């Protein structure tokens, strides 16, 4: 199905825009667009695997309780996309769609709701993205896991092929490591990482039928009539010797038989001679192997329709497998698979085909063949070999739970296999480790080291055994193994991992910093150096040294651009957020703005919702309202509605108001005051609402807002200001009496407010006096202006109010006081009011002359 509902498309568009900067690493270039080839839904764990032709940026988020969105940037869909596993009982649907901007969107809807974080990982070797939809396994952090809930995955970077440490020079072979004796004890309760995870049950095989055949090339001498009716005594004797694995003796008889040019049983003699020659050759004898191949070819030329033909093809495939000519070997095996489907030795053929696919990195093809051979309902000799291959393929496919179940089956049913090579124990130990099953991990690592002391990287196995003890909070045992690794392998990858492990248990940050600095300095090119740098940055972040944290991450991204990029960027984001929050609290908003303008490009790439929130708040404090709006609207969109803090809503509403976006400001401030009825900024929000309504002429709504603001404010000074604003409402209603009453109350509030509020009182009395003048209440006006004059400190303000006082006296016919007041203003230094006062005096003098005349 390749359709998405309109709702999902809308969600996709919004989500992609919000996460765009985090999605694309710096320096990404447009190469060939990777193609999504197939999608498969799997069990144990419940997961979705996306097969691609290359790597692309990926974002995985939970859209709803049952919906998970996988967005793949710079990718395209193959024609006729195949989605396998849609019948999974836990799955409701899988929708796939190509969106604008080369985005492939996969929406997975499950049948059961879930709240857990989604884990995802990209297998670079096989170009596979795996998204795990439950908590059964842990993957490479792409998104990062919460360090408070899980063990830090990056403490053991060698756990994945794409994080394998840079090989270090190995020291000369050392004597067998003396491991600490395991002490039988009751296991302590596991840490959070192990909660709810139990070892998988051992695989239960299907009921198998017994067979005369072994499932390999040796079936050439099995069955009711392996000689195909031949009665020649020499050939019969050769067959007897062959069955006893006396190949040289059997070959000598057959050579003599063919030399004598017998006419009977030549077909059998040719094929059997080729077979015994092949079986007698050592694996590294290339000349002997090619001779055996030529014998099979001679037999095939002589008898091209022989019933022995599939055995010849199988033998030549095995010969080229030993010669490491995998392409030629695959060709012979493919012929058998296509032309001889009933060949009894098919398990051997399919097993070796699976090995070839595995070596070439075709994990899905290999896994399919291993599984087929392993789960055969007919008994044969390749069941445990295929089981081991199947377990390894499951592990590489990040299906650790299934891998461990199969590997434990192999160990149980063929105990000798653990002595054949170190790989069986190593994969089993690693599967336990990846599942967080610490007891099984450490027991298998220790067993591995005991049986195979000469394995490659014994330091890592020993170090991971220490990690396994650490997972169970067995600190002393973990430290003991870490110290052993550091002592025996001082220049190894395990030495660095053990050092990181020890650092976890050190008591002081100074001790930890010393170890991380040592790793960073001594092994700058090693993968572990990036982990040390991350740990350093985390310590600086925890201790509030945000600048150091940011610098450490910048160094990390510069020296290891591909390592831990997501985690590093997220930590840098947190450092900036904490730094800006701290500076806002200290009223250092100018520092925030200087830092932002310096690092603007980087901060935009980092993303996050708090950085634009803090930066916008800083711009708001600097009265740069347009810039504040741009930042705060970004933060607003990145927050879910229910998660938007009060300060964000208020700050954005204020920025909208101050930048002329009145309608938007009104909607946002109304929403703010209703949602946060007890917030400290609610009063100012209501004042701004009232002012906007006042400007729009909606006087009743304006007055209601001011009344609510008056109730919300506790400060007498603010209450006075609100009363003055209410007076403006009544001024516009032409109700001067009510306006004057409110202004008189405001004056009392200002007077009752602590501090010397002379300027405010002067302006309030002046406004009150002006209202009284309009009411023709000249005595009250004069009284108000006189008080305003007393509180005035500025000469210009005194001149202005003095003129108004004289005007009130003149209109109230108190001419002597009017004249005296105007004379005082006329003598002031303010030329404007002095000239106006002089004009009034001249007018009053002329009026007296007229009266007296």
C-alpha cells in the first residue's frame, strides 16, 4: 500500500519542517539518491527493517499512541515496493509515501498502544535501517537513549560494526590470562536496563524424519543402489573402501579398472574416481583440488546425463569454495538449486550458498538459506552448522533475542562445536551482552577466554566481561577485570574501554577528567577518543561549565565528524539551553544576544525548542520586538500545545503587540490569561488586552480587561496605572465625571506606593487637572495642577504645569493668582511656555485697561 491519509500527510509535513536542521548533518552533499528497496515487519523483537541502496538521513518519532513515523530524507522508492510481514499479529497497517523534497515516509500503525521510546539503528554494512517497536533490544542510539533510564550504549562502541574501534598495534602474545574464579552466588537484582528482559527459551526444532542420507556429497555412496546397478567386482570393492573413507586405496582400484579399459560400469568408475580424489585432497592443496575438478569435468563430458551429475556440480562448488573462488562456487551451487531440486545433498549446497551470501554482505539472502537448512524437517548433518550461521546472521540483523535462542540450541545439541572455533562463544556472549543479560554475557566471555586464550582482541572480551559485572552493579568485580585488562594490554582497544569503565566508578570529576583526557591525548584517532570527549563534555555540562562543554563538543565534531554526532549535537543543545537559561535568570540578556549573533548558523542547525525561546526572551528584554517575535514564533511552533510555558505565550503576545500584530496578540494574550490564571504576568497581559481593545474602540471589552487586571495586580503602583487606563476608557465614553473619579483613585494609589514616585504623581495630577478643566471645575483643576507642580522636578515640566495652573485660575476668575502664576512662568528658561505666559499676561493687561477705561 502506498497511500497516506490526509491527516498523516499533514503531520508528516509539520514534523519534517520542525526537525529539518537536526536531520541533516553539516557538510552533507547530494550524491546518488538512495532507493528504498523493500520493507519487512519482523517478530522478536517487533520491528520494521528498511532495505536501501545506501545511507540517508533518518528521523523516527512516535506520532501517536499506536503510530510511528519513519521519515527518510534524500531517498526514493523502488517501483513495485515489496512490504513483507504485513500479516504480523501486532501490526495494523504500514503506509508508505513519497513526499516533496525527496522524503520517503513510512507510517507504521500497531494494534497496541505504547509509550516507550522508539529505538533505531542503521547497519552501514548492509544498508539496512531497523526500527524496534518494543524494548526487547537496544540499538545504536540514533535517536539517543535517556542516560537516566539506560546504560550508556556508547561506553562500548565496539558493539556494532559501524563503531568498531580503529585497530591498534597488538602486543606480542602474552601467556594465558589468569581469570578470577567465578563464585557461585545469588544474582543481585538487575539495573533498569535489564528490567523485564529474560533469556530467550532455547529454540525448539520441528519434528524431523530420519533419512538414509546425510544431506551432503557423501550421499553419492548412500541409498539402496549407490552403484546404479553396476556388478563389477572392482567397482564394488572400491565402494566398500570408499565407505570406510580409504580414499587412496579406493582410487587405486578405480585407476587400475579404467586403465584396463573395462567396458562395464565406466560411468560409475569415472564419477567415483573423481569423488575419492577430491575427498583425499587437503584443503590447502590447490593443485590436487584442480586435478579433482578436472576429473569431474571429464566424467561430465563422458556422461553428461548421468544421475551422478548433481554430485559433480556440488563437488566443483566445494572445490572452488576451498580455493576461495566464491563467484565460481556460487555458479555451480546455483545450477544445482535450479536444475536438481530433489538432490539429496541440497542442505550442504544451500549452507555453502548462505556462507557465500554472508561473506558478500547479502544478509537477508544468507539468513533465509541458513534458516531453511536449519529448520529442515528431514534430519541431515548440516543442521547445527546452519544453526550457527543462522544465529550469526540474526545477530548481524540486530535480532539478538532470536540469535541467542538459536545459538544456545547449537551449543546444547552439539557441545563439541564450542571447541571448533571461538566464534560460537563470542557471538553467544555478545548476544547476551546486547540484550543486557549480564550473567550469561560474562560467563560466556570468561569461558571464551579460557578455551581460546589466543583469540583476536582478548582485551575486548575481558573488558566486556567487566562491563557485564558493571551492569549488575558488581563494582569491585568490574574494576578487578578492568585493572587486569589495563595491566596485560596497555596499548589495546580493551585498555581504553577498561579505562572508560573504571572512570564510571571514580568518585571525583577531577579523576574522571584525568582518564578521559589521557584517552583523548594518547589515542586521538581511535573511536574511543570520541567517547572520552563526550564524557568530558557531560561532566562540564553537569558542573555548569557550559562554555567548556560546547568547546569540547565542537572539538569532537571537528575530529570525529561521524562519531556520536546525534548525541554530541543534543548535548551541545542542552549546554546552550542551560547557559542561556542561567544568563536570563541573571538578567544578562545582552550576553545571550551577543552569543546568538556570533553562533547563529550553528544554533539554527542544532535546533531544539528552548534555544529560540530563550533568545526570543532576551530580544524582548532588549526591546527588539521584531527579532523577539521571529524567535518566539519559532519556539511556539516547536512546542506541543499543552507543553507551551506561560512565559512563551506571554512573551510572544507582547512581541506581537509591540510589533503591530494586534489581532494575533489579542488571541494569544487571551489564551494566555485563561490558561494561566495565577501567572505573575497575567496582569500585564490583561493590560495589553485592554489597550488593544481601547485602540479598536471596543470600550466595554477594554474596561472588562482593565477591571480583571486590577484584581490580578497586587502592587499599588500598577493598580494606579490600571485606574488611569480605565479613566481613558471613560474619557472616550465622554463620561468625564467617572474618568475624574478613577484618576483621583489612581493618584491615591500612586501616593500609597512605596518609594518616591514624584514624576508619576506629577503626571497623574496633571491628567486629573486637565479632566477637571474639561468639566469646567476650575477650582478642582487648579488644586490638581498645584499639586502636580509641587511634584514636578524638571524645569520644562514645571513651566508646562505652571501655565496650566495659571489657565485654571484665569478661567476660574481668580485673576490675581493667575497673573502671579503666569509671571512666574514668563520668567522661566523654557522659551515656549514663557512666551505663551507672556501673551496671557499681555491679554490680561489689555483687558484691565479696557475695563478701567
